[in-house]
């Protein structure tokens, strides 16, 4: 694990882009924990895990996202790589799940009542909107990750700083 020497060698204070990434990763961790407590459902590549199994997986993912936030704060390139990998994995999973299931399916699995029929609800329930929104968020998030990469020291520099 990199020490504070890594941050000092990389420029001292934590850049704003890293703070944005850390806050987003932390909010994602909070959302995963809230989902585990309130709606224990996990969609993964079009399949749903529910109940106790979903709670366990969601709590484990919460721990992973907390580690991602901490390691990115520390500017550990391993955390950045893991964040990139998990973002691609779960982003693609979201798109595939939305291709395979309607909004009604998702509400049913989560034991939520179908929202009232309004024009806004109709737009947000459409498959193309949900897939497009997932794709836009995935591209934006990957863009942020790629932008923040420049604030992480190369693996060889991190190894030298840890000695």
C-alpha cells in the first residue's frame, strides 16, 4: 500500500479530479449498502440475485468500493485499475440487463409497485432510454477515470517509493 510519500512525490495535495472520483466511489459504496438494506436485489448480466444472497454480495461489493475509494485517494494505481475494471464490468452488466428486462420486470423483482403512468414515467421506463442513459453514464465515468489516471504515479515509481 502506498504511503504518504507517494502523495508527496506525486505533488503534495490531492487534486480535485481525484476528490471527485473518491466522492463518487464513496457514494457508490453508500448506494450499494442502502440497496443491501432496503432492496436486496442485484442484477448481473440480465440475471437477478435476491434475498440473503444479494445482501451478502452487495455488502461485499460495498467493501470493495470503499477500498476503491481509499486506494484512489492514496493514488494507488492498483485501485485505479480495479475501478476501471469494475466500472466496465458493471456498466456492461447494466446495459445487458436493460436489454433483457423491462422496467416492469425490474420493479417486480424488487417488490416495488409500478409507478403511476405519466409521460416522464413512460420515458424513463422505455428500454432505449434506460440503455442510452446507462451508456452515457458509463462513458462519462470511464472518461473521469481516464482523466484521473494522470494523477497516479506509474507502478514502478510506486514500488520505488514503498521501499
